[in-house]
C-alpha cells in the first residue's frame, strides 16, 4: 500500500449537497477567492514528493471545477507520481474531452460521491438537477478514455448514508458496478458545528447501516465488489463476511487548506469524536471505535446529570444552573434531562445556540413545556455572528444569528397563543457585539436580532449578557489599566447600541479558576471585568456554568459551548493573528480549536455496553 497524501484545494463546488459540512463557507461572497492558488497547490505537490508520498489525491470542494485542475494533474505526473486520485461529484467528466485529457495527464484513481441510485434522490441530495446523469456520463467517459489509452483505473464510490438512501446501498452497487466500480465506501452523516442542526434529520443508527449492507450482499457477490465502511466500527460488518468488507485504513494524510507549511501541522490535540464499548478492550480490529453521535441517548443524559451533581450538589436560590452542550441530544432526551436536573437543582437555564439536534420548532415547544412543568427557568441564546473559522483564518463561518431569529420568532408565536415562556436572554462576547456595530458586512443584523428578542420578551427590556473572552494563551496580556479610558469609552458605545434597541445589557463575569486560565492572564481578566462593572451591572456565573463531557474542550468540533469563555486545557498557544484581526482594545482572542480527527475518546472507554 502506498503512502497517500490528499490535498484540500478549497471550498467551491458546483453542487450543494444538503449534508455537507462546508455549506457555510459557500454562502460567502466570492468564496472562490478563498481557494488555494495554483502556486500553493504546486508547492504542496512538491512537499508530498519530498516527504516520501508516492500517491497523491485532490479533494475539495469540487477540485475538477478549478480552471487549473488538469494542469495540476499533469504537474503531479511530471513530479513523479504514478498514482493520482481525485474525490469528485463526477459532473465535469461528462465532457468527453475533459475526461480524456484527465486520463492523458495522469489521473488514475477516482472516488465518486454519488448518494442515490435514481436522479430523483441523488439530485435532491446534491441540490443539482441533472447531477446523477452527468456523473454517470462522466464515469462512462473515464472508462472509455482509459480503455483507449491502456490505463488501469481504480474506481470507488463514497455514499453518505442518510435515512432516504440507507436501503439503497444495493441499488448503488447494481448501478455502478457494471461501470467498473468495485469498492463502495459508506459512511453515516457526521455532525459538526456547521451542520449539527441537521442531525435529527439525517441521523442513521448503526443497526440500519448493518441492515443496508446485508441487503447488498447478493449484488456484491454478483460483481465481486466490496464495502469499505468509514466511521462505522468494523466489528459490526465483518460478521456479514470478510470477503465483502474492506476494513477501514488510516494510512492517508491530509494537507488541509488552512495549513501552511506541512500536512498535519495543526493537530495539537484530540477531538472526542469516538467512544468505545466494553468489547473494544479485547478487539483486534484496527478501528477508532463508535461515533459519538451514536452514543446511547441515556448515556448522554447521564453524563450531564452526573457532572451537574458533582459541580453543584446543593441548589442555590434564584441562581439557576446553566446547562449547555446539548447539541447531540434528541428532544425527548433533553426534556428528560431537564426534569432530572430540576429535581436536584430546581429550575435550570439552558444555554443554546439554536443549532442542535432539536429543530427550532421542537426547541421552542420544549422550552414552553419544560417551563410549564417547572423544569426550565431561563433560555440563554448564545449568539455568534459570522466569524473567522478557528485556525483557518482565511475562511468564515456563517454564524447562527439567522437560527436565533427563527427560534425567537417561534417563541413569540407560542407566547401569542397564550403560552408562558421562560425568561429568554441573549449572550454575546463583547468583541462580537462590537463587530455587529462596526463591521460593514454585519451591520444591520443587531437591530433584527434585538427586534426578534423583543417580540419574544415584550414585557420590559429583555436582557443581553455580555462577556469578555479569555485573553490569548501564550501572549502577553494587554495593559488593562493603560487602556482603561479607551475600554470604557467603547463599552459606553455598546451600552448605547443595546439600549437603542430596547435591550438591557449586563456583564457576565467568571473567575480565572472557572475560566481555567493561568494566573498571568487571570489577574488582568479580573481587572478588566472590574473596570467594565463600573458601567454595567454584573452577573457572576461561577456557581452556574459547568461543563460536562459532551461540552468539554475535545467536543468543540460539534458543541457551541463558548470555547472563548472556558478554556480547554490541551489547547496550544495561540498562533499569530492575521493583520487587522484585532481592532479596538476590547477585542480579545478566542481559544484556539481544531477539527483534527481523534482516536477513541478515553473518557467513554468501557462506559457503554453494546
């Protein structure tokens, strides 16, 4: 087996697959300007050769729509690579000349991303009419060109499994195997921050995956084809027959689009994307374990309830416990957890970004029901405007302001129907609130968000919790006293901006111990909060905000729990910001995170039984 490097070329794509984790990046104006340049990709090809890689792959986005794609393939061939791959939706290969040139220039390995065996299903998933017809024509063109030129091809398909296509694995094999595809990668929908709101819609239990593969066994046998599971434990599928299953292989390296010098340079800590069951302790398979989305719902609720009890064994009057990190919980699980927490701690507060498995209508109804049952006192809505993606400073995340407005309007509708709501408040990092007032792209979103908040909370001025993010690790804290006048002047502007929209601002404070920051930063942070408290009434959250295993640092790939407020302990020192990333003195660095793939989550080891 060769040593393969996959180069991420950027985010632009001619499809809009509904499950995609990169959709947020594609709503950005002129997103193609965020793709890597020809020179950058050529440099990465040379890096691959110099570092012992003998196979090269291109991924995106959709790499084939780049004007330089065919030239890059030729450059890789001329550099000495004999096995050159692409991960593609296949549509560009519907042009016969493009397909022929790709083969002539050295492309030999293709991973198609086809997800439905009929145009009705695949084109719906890809949000691209004609996509399946184009991809099949492209596959035929590739095989014809390879036959003419005497090139041996390696053809694979990667099917993202969702409820609509889980029983179409057999149909995908029947459609593609006669065209030369012999390896069929399958992987369930994977949740990340950018798409966790779709988890309830796209979630597929492992049992359904096994059933779908079992259905496909006869057609696999007919064509001598194999299933390659990804993000599915090998032990679930190998009992169906090892002749049909090609176990996961982790020899691939990825040069991510945001990395600068080398592949894998931003892997300083692990994400807890996996858990293990008891049987994993003696299993001999090469496998990361079970996806965290597949953790049984009762175990998720248990993790939250247990952590809350350890954090605050006794309830505190008029100080609701703040529960965040509920992104992976189904609505019924969340409702049950709130009921259990309320029994021990009194009515609690839920901190949510309205981007989680519970849909916005479900979350609104859940809030009303839990409040009526005496389980929920507050709903704190964490707002994140469009912002730089962690580490990948060239790329923006869309943020969740639209999601919050939708939730607030749903709540307002329930209020108009005579239902009682819990107290609803907004929460913003002070630098983010400042950007809402000063950034030309974001300007105008704050009045809309405030108006939606007032509709949900029409009696009196609703509240806005403002908090300072942690000062950056590994950097000298700012001179808080020296910047006192400037800090207070800017805070006065923010207070005026809140009050102009009929919203009452408050200052959320946390001690250095609760922020989990070192003393070097803790002193200046406390000093700054004391400064700000001279203009704003403060609300301490030391006895309110806790983190459980589903909201801890290694879960930042999926949770919206504010990483800038409670620091993860394995985070590296902050890398230098691009010029202009910091404006006024009140802006502060957010804790660095990374979407690096992790191995099995140690904290779950042995806790879950199969």
